[in-house]
C-alpha cells in the first residue's frame, strides 16, 4: 500500500513578496465577497448525483436580504473571471446554486452561474487563499500545457472550473468503453502527467484530484489528463507522494501503463515531457524566476518535511543543490534547474 498524504494541512498565508508577484501578473482583484461571508448560510441540503449517490456537496441557502446582495457580488466575480469585469450582460446572468463541500482541506464553495438567454452555465469556486495552493495554480499555469484562470482578493481565492471527468469516475464508468488504442493513449498521457507532478512537486494526485478530458479529433478520440486540486503543492516530505502512479487509487491507470506500453516507450514519453517542460521554462524564464523567488520567501511546509524531501531527492539524483536546499521553494528551484541541465532541447 502506498503512503498517504497528511490531511488537515496547515494554511500558509500569502506574504507581501508573493502578493506583489500576483499584482504584477494581474492575479489580484477586488470584490465585495470574502470566503467567510459565504459561511453565513442559513440551511443546507445534500446534493446527489444522477444515480442518487452522495456527491459530498451540500446546497446552501441564505436569507432573502443577504441573497440579493450576494448574487450581485457573485455575478460580478463571474465577469471578472470571464470578461475582465465587463458588466454589459450582467442582467442576463443568474446565480442558480451555491454548494459547499467539507471534504478535504480547502472546503470550497461552488457557484453555478447561468446565462438566462441560452441556458448555458459555468461554475467557479471560492476558497481560502492558501499560499501553497496558489503557488500550485501558478506553477501549473507556467510549466504545464494548461492555462489556469484564478483571482485572489485578500485571503479569498476564486478559481475557474476545470472541465473534465474526475479520474475515479472515469475509471468506474468510462474506461471499459474505451478501445484498446484509446487505452494506450490514456496510458501515454498518464506517464506524462506523472512526470509533470513529480517535477513540479504537486502532491496527492489521487484519481479524484485530477480529470480526464476526452477530445474528438477527426476520426479518433484522444485524452488529456490535468490536475484540479493543488492543496498539496510542495508540502509533503515523502517524494513518493509526488508520484501519481504510486497511489492505490490510481492502480488502473498504472496497470494501463504496464500492459499497454513497453518500457522503452515509457522512457521515451518521460523524456519527451521533460524536454517540452524545459522549453516552457525558457519561454517563461522571467516570470518563473519571480515566482520561485516568491516561493523561497514563503514557508510552505514543516521543517521536517523539507529535510526529508531534499534528502530523498538528493539520494536519487546526487545533485548537491537538493541537499543544500533549505525551503520548498529552493527544492522546486533545484528540480527545475536539474531539468534544464539534463533535458534542454536542442536549438534548431
């Protein structure tokens, strides 16, 4: 059985250095809604899925006076996320539901906003602005192929919904309907996803913390895998907890890799992902350097986690930069520097 991450992780505040970074790259905003405001709901009911299973979300309700003001503020947040605050279509927006989840660390609120002209809707999330989570979002935006849309207001974090099928649901309901070729393609994507998490030190990527995204391309269906939970960014002490393939919840994905890919193919895909990642590092060098400096200025994990992780990675790589690291930010910096030295793409 694989190791399990610690729960009830301590929240780490956003310091002035990181807040200046967020201001520079337009991640800060102003709104009238704080996370704590949403906690003042008057009642709730359990939300079930189409098969009458508990989703672990509860639908919350507010008194009528507060709800009017709250809805207007939430619609304003929607415009900040999607149209840079343009309120020209404000009257056509409706807040259908506000749901609350007590599962996990972040205890998010999920807000459903619908356009009443065409019934199209989307979700966004409101959470406590934990520094490690925000660093995870920003690192994902920089070093992965995925763009992340989020905003921070003081100690409140606003995240755009990431579309996809949760990994555990995909394994339960969708995998058996995939062709053998599609299963091979999923295995390839899981190898690449595993590399990104390990290099960026994104922990706890069990199946329900990432999504599988089917994409139709001409006469075939391909799949992408991306993280949706960043609470365990640069926090755990055991390096194993940054490797998705070692979690028992991901066994079926790991089994696909073992049965559908030859060892040489696995190594090929790992090297491909590392090389592409290094290219992204060079393309975003100034921004990444600023982010790393902010990470180095912020405490993101207990000292014993830092000591354990830097020693474990040193034993694996024999890179003295890991042994000399004194913070999670320095460990991430050492990991990315290691990638640059060893997997730099060839200049054309």
